[in-house]
C-alpha cells in the first residue's frame, strides 16, 4: 500500500497510509481535535472530513473556530432546516440556502409567509433530525440526470441553477436522513454535531434579488457546537436590538427617512446634522493637516465620461438612468473617481508633485434593490469620504505605509481599537500587466508587515482593476463592519491616459490608489450609533450638557450658567419647565445627554453645579469654571467617556 505525505499548518510533515481521511489525521493529533473537527482543507480546497486524501498535500483540520469551519457548519444547518420545512410543508419548493456572516438562511417558495408558530414547528422537527445523528453523504451524478429529475419534480429553481452551470458535466448532491439537495458541499460529518440552534426570523426575498422575479420566503437561523455559544449570541442580539440605529435615530431625533422623499434617501435632523458636522470637521482638519488637498465635484456629468471610465460597462445595474440636458445625456454620479481624474488631467504634473492626495466628501447616488435598504446602513444617496492618491511606482510602498497609519489614526479617534484586515489579490479575470499586480500586491503586503499588522489573504478577492486592503472595524458587540478600503487601480490611469514627467524627462504612468476611511458618512454614522448605543462621547454629543433647575427660583442662575458655557464653546441647554427634578433627569437620561447639571438654592449661592453623568449618576459638586475646563479637556482629547474626579 502506498503512502501520502501530509504537511500540517505548523510546517511539520507526517506519512499516512493511502486512503487516510481528515478525521484520521485529526485523531492522530489529539482526541480533542478529532471531536471538534468539522471539515478538512486539502491543498487549499475544503473537503468533507471523511473524504480520502489521495496524494501528498498540505492539510488543515477545520473546526468551528475557523471561518471556513463556521461556513461548513452553517451550510449544513441550512440543509437540516430545508428537510424540516419540506416535510412539514410538502408544497414548498427549494431555492438556495447559503451560510452568511453569522448563521444561515434558506429560501422557499410557499403559498403564504411563515408564522412564528410555523418556525416553532420547524425547530421541533430540526431537533429530531439532529437527534438522529444522520450522516451526510456526497454523491456525484451527471448534470443531465439531475436536470431530468428536477424537471419531473417541478423544482424550477434547481433547474435554473443547473442550466446556468453548463460547464460541469457532473454535479454533486448531498444526502442525510431522508433529504437530498443539489450542493457542492462540504458538510459536517453528521447532524448530531449541532448542539444548539435557533431560527431567528423570516421575511420575503425576491429570487436572485430581482424585484421582477418571484417573492420567496426566507428563514434565517443560527447554530453552534456548544449551547453557551447560542446563549452568547442571543445576548448579543438583544443588545443589538437595544442599539438599533433606526430606533435610536428616531428616539434621539437624529435622522428621518420617509417615502414622501424616497426610500433610501436620508433627511438629517438638527441633532444628527450637528453630529455629522463634527465628524466632517474632524475629517477635514485631519486631512488638511496630513498633506491632503480638498476638492469638490458636481453631482452629474456627461454620459461619455462614465463610458470612458467603464462604469456603464461594469456598474450599470447600480446606476440611475441618464437624463437629457441640452440634447446630451448626463449621468448622476455613482462614484467620484472620474471627476478627480479629470482634475488630474487639467495640467501637466512632474515627479516632484507626487504623491498627490486629493480628498472629497462627495455625495453619490446608487440604485439599491428595495429589499436590501436598511436605515443608514444601506441607502441610495450617501456621502463618501473619498480620496485618490496619484503616486510614482517607486514611491508606492512609502505612500501605502503612510496611508495605513493615517487610516488607523482616524479609526482610533472614534474608539474602534479592534479590526480585521484583509489583503485581496488578483482574480482570474483581471486587467493590467501581471508584473504590475505583483508589485502592487507586494507593496500592500510589505506595508502591512512593516507596521506589524496581522492580516488575512483573500485569494482572488481583488477587483478586476487592482488588489486592495479592506479594514473591518469591530463595534462594542464584536460585530464587523466594512470600513476603510485601500484599492489599487490599473484601469483608470490607462483609460484616461494619465501621465507625469519623470526625472529623466520621459512621460510615465502614475499608480492610482482609491481610498475611503469611513466608507460613507451615512453608514459610518449608523455604526457609531450602535457602537455607542446612542451614548455619544462628549465631542460628538449634540447636547453636551443640560442645566436642570430644581425650582423656578434657580432659572435665572441657570440662564447665566448656560451663557457662560456657550461662550466657552460648549453645547448646553436649559430645562426651565415647572416639572419635578426627577422627571427632568429621567427625560435627560432618555435623551442620553452626557452631563446633567442640577442647580438648587445652594448651588445658586455658591456658583457651583451638582453634576450627574448619564448612566453613572451623581458625581458631586463642581465650580462652574472648573467644570468648563474639565469638559473642554474631554472634548479636546476626544475621550470615550468622562473622567470626572
């Protein structure tokens, strides 16, 4: 019997007999790993744990602690849910059931939406399937055979998927218990691996996200190998519900979205506009202090510009229809890039001018399907904190190191200390010289390594026009949000024939880097609301302090305090209503006002304030000037919370 040479992630190698499986390798390492193993990665490809390894290869055992392991676990859970649904609702037609960022869903065509009682029945049947410990089996069959079967069964969604996948003559199906589904896999060894799960929601979803296609019913769920993980998830979800930016946005009077104006179009109310102004002022100040020039561009441009940039070829589904102006067609902008390029072409540049950093808070408009619009997180009109760097090839690495430092500085200022970084490399379909790709990827990688920033590689995940770095910030609940992007572009400098005069007098092509820090002001604002749970740090709070007189006798002193604090640059108001002080405090707490300044007869006579902090209670008595000084220091340092002592 021949052997296979297996290389493990730690670099060690070991010889195993032919026919060894991932489970065999896991058992040889430790009993704990064998118990937690979900699937195996062989030569970079994820396979079933019980699949035989038929040649020398690097091997990694995947557990739920790995991103790939989670995906396998949740995809298998979707199959179990699909079995339960088709047994309880025999008329249900299956569409797709992928894993998502946390959990899974499956889409079904049914006669009416699922009710909460339906979800409870589905959960009970799922638990019975899990208790069976039914083994997942893979079978390879011909595409023609499955097409004939699904046509007979009237499974039109499966037929449509098979008719699109015409290059593969053979396809795979997975079976467990009495259920079978078209699937590439892999899957967990058996249903009993799942120890805890919960169906979390159901909603309508158009087939393929197309509002002209059939409305399906989607069921969402989560599952875990340990019950404690489910309990932690449910706690996080309850916290997320309390932090929902749509609810807090209404409660705190920050923004408004109404169909009278249009779905996905945001109306900024005074308090929200004030916070946005603080964010944008900080953004401008930091950019100007760090070598950027600020630019502005119009909201529309001749359609020819978007044809030349390639947006009408590659981005048409997200663009609004052109409008006619003076017998010419104009396009409302989905991006700012072509404008900055047109600015670059306004004159000739020298190598001495590079790098050039041009930044803009540019409002763009993109068509999003109605079903994906979500508060501030997914809108149709939004402001990008956009920038483009024009650099020489030899200056690329220094610019990338500088740019990464600047990105992280901005994120740290909003108190996002944790993030995940991804390097996305050349996809199969890509434009540009492969040597340029190698240089660009190497520059991105080297910049990350010089700064000792841990990162993951998304092989083939780059855009067709260049590799990129994505930074996903983690909020207070540990949720990841796509934020900063550093994106190389080999396409636009070529399309627009960008040049600069090099030191040898020759015309050279600059490298172009797209860069966003916050992503969009709207989405970032929504993330901030949920990250802070509406309790903005003092520098961002729309009302930083509220003066609360105990009786009408202190109103005049309250007005004097407000005037002094406003002259010091603080945002303060006075609650002069004839209400009990407890009622005033409760309302201020609900509005999440950082400082509540209570004044009675003693405070009026001694020129002091009794200070109460939101969520923390009484902090004692302070002289007015002393408190002003402390609050200004808190604002200047952008402290996450008050440090009153």
